[in-house]
C-alpha cells in the first residue's frame, strides 16, 4: 500500500495538485512531488520543506527534499554556467556536491567553472589595462587567461590587439628619439 501511494504521488501531475488544501503533510508532499515532476524544483523544495517541517523525522520526505534540492541547485548551476556566471555556478555545483558527493556531472561543471572563473578574472584585469593603454601589462594578463583556458577567444583577440598596439607604441617611441 505504501509503495502504491508513493507511486501515485510521484506520477500525479502538478496541475492536479494546484488549488489543493496544503494544510496537511500529505497534501504538501503530493504537491511537492507534482512540482518536482513538472521540473519546478524551487517550488518543489518549498513544499517538501513545509511537509518535512510538519514531520521532521520522516525519512521519505527528507529523501524527496534532498532529491529536489539537488535537482534545483544542479539546474540553477547549469543556467549560471550557460550564461558565464562562473562564481554563481561554483556556488550551485558546490551545493549539489554537498548533497550528493558522487554527482559526477556536478564535479565536471564545478571544475570547468573554477577554471573559467580564474581565466575571466585575468581577462577582466587585462581589459582594464588595455582600456588604460597599458599594453605590456594587458598582454601579461591576457596571456595568463589563455594559459589557464587555452580556448578563450576574447582573450586571444585582445592579446593580439594589445601586442599590435604595443608594437605601434614602441615604433612611434623609437621614431621620436
């Protein structure tokens, strides 16, 4: 009976739980599982947490909650990753791994996010130097970014431009002597 109840809760669509009286633990659990199935992870976490608050010792609800939390943080981390928000992605993937240390995809995304975060910091410093006309220092920063992330196309472009500007500046400086 418990297994069939659990199966029916998991497979019940979120649309059937909307408008439900959420004053009972089972209604919160049902709604949370429906939201999870609909991939509305943040809302699922909220409902499942409310259900767990009503029955803090319930291992089944705790399991569903941590599963929803893992899905929420992983999905949010991938969105941050896709928009090059490296530091935010690092936080989200770290949260996934705190919940599930064996989540291999989160480990991969975390490592790439760390590399790209460090490279983007060098790039930002290089861009500031570039904008101030500090060509030699800009070249050093862009080189550092490329060393960390060899496929960093923006850094390569600015590096080339900075080298050209540095060569031009050297050429004109020599002509004035």
